[in-house]
C-alpha cells in the first residue's frame, strides 16, 4: 500500500470491533478523511493518546483499499487542554466541530477550513465558551463555505447610511431596513460593523474590540437562524 504523511485535527471517532476505532480527521491537503486505527483501544496502544478528539496530530498513513486509510503512526502536536475541566468549553467545541464535520467535503483540499478550525480551537482554549468565539467562528465559516450574509445595506431597497435602522432577516439572507421588513432581530450599526470585521480579521484582532462580547451575545442567535435556513444545520446551544 502507498503511504503518506499529513497533519489532521480529529473531528470524530467510532469504536469498531473489539480494539479498533474509525476516526475522522480534517486535513488541509485532503479535506476530511476516514481512518482505521487498529488496536488503538488496547491498554498498551502507543497511538491512543495521540488520537484524541479535537487534537492536532501528525499522522503516518497507508492508503486503504476501501474508503478508510490506515493509521501507521500518530504524534500529538497540540491539544486544547481547557476542555478537560471546562464543560461549557467542551460543549461549544463539540457543536462547532460537528458543523465542520457536516460541511467538510470528503478528500477535497480544505486549507481555509482547516486553519479556521485550528484557530477556533485555540480561541476556545484561551477564552472558553464565549459568545464572541462562537459568533466569529460561524461568520467566518459562512464566508469560507460561500454563504456569507449580505451586510452592505438593505436587501430590498438598497438603503445605506448611518441614519438607517436595520434588522437581520435570516430568510432573505441579510439586512433589511425598517421600511422594507418585519421589525425583528434589530441590528445596530455597531453590530453591523462588528460582523463585517469578523469576516476579515483573525480572532486575536476582534477579541480586542470594545463591547464585542456583549454584541455577540445579543446577536449570535441571528446567525443560528441564518445557518438553519441556508445550510439546514442546527447549531445553537440548547440553553439559548
């Protein structure tokens, strides 16, 4: 069998047989790939601790005859250790990684998605389950996947300007002004500006913006409605 090496983030796993596991990883070069990790559930397995969910791992692999390649070696590079003691951070991570698993294509290069997931895991490890991390992840994910909501002005009449009163319409896919849509999901100009910045800047930048957390907590449900409408995915927390 042909062999190759890559780096991947573990996004899912399923027990198989008595000692094996089927593992899903996201890689930059090959997108989402399925792997067979033989004997990894045995007590003496050398690879077990290197294939934990959400960890970034250097992988040595052999191409399989079917849909699964075979793990021949694994070395953990980085892991978000906060998840071991912070339930809220773990719950958020599980939800966001599930979204990535759903949108990632099998064996198709996904460098933007890979690096976005890695940056998100680092943000959760640093700051925990904040609304800012969640909203930033979802907005950037929509941009990467080609579903960026329209935030440049009213979708109906095209109105723009500092005097406009905007609302977010998840069904239409972006902003509508007070004269053109139902007055639900109000979006202040400050919130609109923050959303726009999130499309273009890394988390380390938006993290420094004043009131970013409060605005995110108020508006993250709007983007959850958008994702449900346009991607058919439920991504909101059960507590919201």
